[in-house]
């Protein structure tokens, strides 16, 4: 069952993904303040916002995810003075997430810097947008695939024709 926004993200429909995930967060309002689900939603939102060139919002969302995770770790440590193995495992998983998200924040800030230095679309000679590159790549790979398929069908057709000729020869020889 995909999480809200996941499908839109996969389809590169980033503004829709942002909307979907915001709605999801709205529905999660009644969950505990330190819910991992909510942290995950903030993370997803941050990723979607980053793709959608909403870099500052993305950093905020990712920071919210970190805040929630740290709160969760603190609460787990406080409520379990002698934590079970499961709790220890959860705490270490959560602690491992924080640097990962912090790295994502650094990446997002870097992308923002790059975006600010890039000339805006429509300026002279800079139409090599990464999306264009992606598009042309997929178009050319499709063309290559299609060519390969054509080659495959050609040989099949030729083989059938050749087999057909053999049949005719056999029949002629039999007569």
C-alpha cells in the first residue's frame, strides 16, 4: 500500500506529491507528537519539496522530521530506564536516521545553491535542463529497444518464409 505522495513522486509530479503529503500530515495531527509515522511524512514532504524546488520549505520539513525523531529517542530513553532489546533496537534505528536526514538537508542546500547560480530558462544558450536530458535519454532508449524488437521480428519472418519454401520444395519433390 503506497504512502500518500509516493505515487506522485515516482511519476515526477512533485507539486502533487507535496499536496498529497501535506494532506496526510493534516490527518496525522492527532497522532502522538513523537510518532515515527509523522516523522516519516515530514521526511517525504521534504524530499518532495526539494524536487519541487521549494528548498527552504524542504529544509524545514526535514528539520521537523529530525526534531520528532529526537523527541521519540528522548521519550523512549525516559520511559524505559532498562530498555528491552526491541526498544534498544528502535532507539539505535532512530539514532541512525538523524545523520541520514541531516545529510539530505546538506544536499538540499547544495542543490539550492546550484539552482541559484544556474541561469533561468529562456536565457541564451542554456536549455540543457536536466529534465530535457532525462526526456531525450528515455526517447533514445525507446528507439533502441524498438529497433532491437524489429530485428527480432525480421529474422522470425525470414525464418518462417524460409521454412515455407522448404515445404514447397518437399511438396514439389513428392510429386
